[in-house]
């Protein structure tokens, strides 16, 4: 299969990390979103939404949306709980990540890292909502080692992608001890170099 992605995107890295963890063979096709490469006629034929990541399977089928991709790739693996309710709790975090976390943490990071905005120019509402998301994670991770209890799941993969670089978007994690512990453990689980000081 081919993964079309931009390594600057946490959504794309999720897919890469799952493939690497599960030893799934793939070819990485680099797509530079900042250069408009998701808006070309060729790319739009693969994904009319003009977004990465996408996976093109050997039989020609195409799958988009990072959490749908990792959910499909990880079926039958240790990244998806065998218990039905635990799997549903994992999905709960996956949906929450795209609606209540990524739009704030990732967007602030994009504006600072790629658009060069100072933290003082960020939308205060996005900052507030970003900290609310981090606080929710901190609350859960103070109670359980990982987001769905004792086992590392796709929920941890999905939320690690942008949480580990939240400081690049102006979010300070000094008061989030459980969250920082989880970041370090999740990075080790996936064999990633640390993105921030513990």
C-alpha cells in the first residue's frame, strides 16, 4: 500500500506510527501541503477533500481520514481492545480528538510554526479550548495509565500526535504531570524520540 502524507502533520504521523508498530509494509509518498500538493488534479482524483493522509491499497481502494485509516489498519491487533465496551471507549476518544482537541492544539501549533504568528496573536478562544482539552486528558491520565485504562490503544496514538508537540503551539504542560508521564510512556511504546523534555 501507499501512504500519501506530510510528516509535518500529526494526522499523517498517526498512520505511519501504526504501520511501523504493526510492521505493515508501505511506501510513503511525500505530499507537501504547504506547497498546495493536495490541491492538484492528480491528488484530488484520489481524495476529493484535498487532505492527507490517504492510503491507496494494492487493489486500488482509497481510504482517507486518519482515525478511520488507523482503525482499519489495526483491526485484530493489540491496539484495539478485544472487549467491545473498551473498544467503544477508544472510539469515543478518537471522535473527541478530531472535534475537541485537534482543532485547537494543532491549529495553534500550525499558526505559530508554519505561519510564524507569535503566541500573543493566537485566538484566545482556541487557547482556552486547547487547555480545556489538555485538562480533560490530565484528569483521565491521573486515574489510568493510558486513555482507555491499562492498555495502550489507538486512542493513545491519535492523541499523542499533537499533544507531544503542544508546546510548539504555545501550550505549557508544566502543571500536567500525568499528561507528561503519558507522553513519555507513549513515545517509548512507539519507539519515538522525545518531542519535549519530560
